[in-house]
């Protein structure tokens, strides 16, 4: 694994066939949490440990949401656990 990097809100990146934008990013003790939006369908994704890997990005897990309200609730809960 490559060293994790800080992702600023508004950062756009491609992961496989997904175009994503970072909406929020938090880091604590080498772990991080990000809230992303997927461009092709507007799906929101909360991910843990977002980091570069072999020219793409990977994450430990992701939770997918159709609506921003649900995604924000999940992000806030997981942010408090971070």
C-alpha cells in the first residue's frame, strides 16, 4: 500500500470506471474517512481508509446511499468513531 494522502473536498478522481468527487475527508491517527459522490449515478459513498494504490484508489470498505441525508448520517456516525 502507498502512503495515504489528504484528499481535499472537491478533489475529483477516477477509480476503475467510476468518476468520483470528495465531498468531505477526515483523518485521525493514520486512518481516514471520506464521503464521495459517484458521477454516473449520483450515488453517495462513505469509505474508510481511502488511499492511492497502483495508479488508482482503494478503500477498506464503502457504504453506498441513494440520498445525501442518509449518507451524511452515516458519515457523521463513523466520523465520531474515527
